[in-house]
C-alpha cells in the first residue's frame, strides 16, 4: 500500500495565519512537525528515515526568520525535497524589507492549501510541475510551466462554476481565469451573487471583504449549505479568513489571484466532492 504524502513543517505556527495554513495542509497530506532546523539536521524525524518529504515548509511568522545557511543544511539532509517558505501577512511585506531566500519558493499563507493541492495533482500524474522545478528556475520559467500545466487541465474540464465581481474589469479578468482552468461558467454577476445560486462552486471577487459581504456569504450558505464559496480579497488576514469560514466560505484568496492558487483550490474542492472524507470537513 502506498504511503500518504507527507510534508516536513519546521518552526512553530505562532499566529493565526500560519495555524490556518497548517490546518488546511492537514486536509491534504500528513504534516510532520519539527521545532527547528538544527533538530532535523541532527536527527531525521522517524517519518522520514526511509523516505523524503514531498516538501519542506519553513514557517515564517516574520522576515528573516530563516537563514540561507539553514536552508542549505536542510537541503543536504533531503536533496530532492523542495523547500517552501510559508509567509504570514507580516512577511508578505518582504518586498519592502528585502528579497526572499535564494532558491526557496515563497508562498503566502492564504495560497498554500491551493498550491499544495496543485502540486499533489502534479505528483499523482507523474509530472514534476512547479514544485519539482529546480531551485534555480527563474520566475519566467515557472510561469511558462504553469501555463503549460493549465493547458492540460483545460482538456480535463470540470463542473460549471458561477462567478461574481464588484467591478466589470474584475469580472472579465475572473472570467478569463476560470476559463483557463478548464471550468465552464454557469453564471456571471456584476456585484453580489444571487441568493438562488445553482452552481456547486462560486468564486466571488469582493475587492475588499467587509461585514456586508460576510453577511451575504452567510445568506448564501444558509440558502445553499453545499455551495463552496471562494472569496477573493485585496489583502486577506487571518481574522477575516476565520470570520469568512464561520459565515460559510470554503476559502479566502488574495486578489489578483494566481492561476495556480485558484486552480489548486478548485481541485481540492472537487476532490472532496467526489471522495468525501473527514479531512474535508
């Protein structure tokens, strides 16, 4: 029997955002925790004595939490495992405080579950995908690979999806994004989505997530308990993500959303639709 894919999570999850990302990851893979790099370099966790993690996550609650020397030490222990820096909101401001670690993929906390689902789909299909690209790959090379990957997804298709956005330009962009992911669009709404939504999945670009939008999400969820609602917010924060989940949202992603993040999120939702499990709750 094949073992369940597992990631190595290094560092604590001291804030709500990293905790949310870790909880979402546990729905998809086994998560093996380690307090610090020195611990795993000195002695590999029991789960990885005879295998490599599919990814190594460096939980980053603040800029400069990890050094390049620590990344090299972990890479020497598991040379084939890609390293990901999981960024909280505070770290997302890194573009003002300096560049990220060389050769380490940086992923925002709200995108992690979606992108992990994308990477796992790559793995199941036996292709390297974005996570399997060399650490020295340039951003342009990763974008080209993602575009080629989505072309393959488009051929697979998917269930119709409804979309909504507060502005016409955002609605057009969201239309192109969902179409590129291979899903047909059932309904488009400018402004708030209708409460009589019939699709199984709704992607709603709220621009800015306010109490009014959260109330509407609650009404949508009460009217259609099985509706999976993905919200796109200008700057997701942990407290708002929790409030959205309590209102009935399935995920909150940043806008502009990456094709990898939205497609991976849709893949995860579709997987739970076809093969329900306690991890999907």
